[in-house]
């Protein structure tokens, strides 16, 4: 995988071989704004603690600043230091959806998710407040979030049966990807749009 793939979806059709690739682009700056506030808050607390050296509970302020820094570092590693690549491609056992994770330089690529399209039971387009996944996580099923944005406006939620375990997979919304991820055709599952 090289950085040449760009932010545009790729659709290739060679004699019936279909492959679709997408690097979803970030659609908002919420994560970057929260990171900035957390870093500035931690720096401010550390700065103030230099003037409060006589307090016996000064460590509480410094601990709070460290917690803010930890939260900011987590958000940087999750939302700004990762790029996802979605790929729908035929394999020997059918057609698979594969999610790859890479750094902005593209030096290290790892596969974080691979499911067969035949194992998809349901796919739903989430919009607005539904994108928070709060209600989905209450179901106590494994949930994997591969979206590049914190609080996006649109998402695709997939319910898949992997080895007898139902899992939710959340992806950034793309119309073509949504069409390709249709549930298996066993006649009893709904396809919600």
C-alpha cells in the first residue's frame, strides 16, 4: 500500500473481478479541537501548579493534568495518527470486506478487520445522533469502530456473524460501499436504509 492511493474510491472491473477501495476522508475537526483543549488545559494546570508549591494537595492538580494529557494522547493516536483503507475484493472463499490501518506516512500497514460479505446479516446507515453507537454498545455485542472521525454525521453499521458470534462493525459512510455491503440473501434478514 502506498500513499498514492489518494482519498478517492477505486472501482476496478476486469472480466467480472470486482474490487473497491476507499480511504475515507475526515469530515470534521472535532477530535483535533478536543485534543487542543486537553493539551492547553494540561499545560495551564502545570503552569498554575508552579505558583502553588506550598499546597499539600498540589499532586491532585498535577495528577489531573496528567490525566488530561493521557486523554489527548489517546485521541491523537486514535483519530489523527491512523488512516483506514476499506477494500471489497473477491477471494477464494467469496467476497471479503477488509479494513487496513496505516499511519499517515503509510510505512506500516496492518489488517484490522476481514469479514466475508456472505456473513453480513444487516447493514444500516446511521445519521446524526445515531452515529454515537451508545445504543449499540448496550447490546453487549463486540463493536469495532473503524471511522476516521470522532462523532461523524453519517456511518455504516454492519451486523456480521463471525464464527457463531455476532459483531458490529462501524465504517465511514460511502454510497458505493453501502451498496456493496448488502446482507446475505437468505430471505429472512432485513436491509434497513
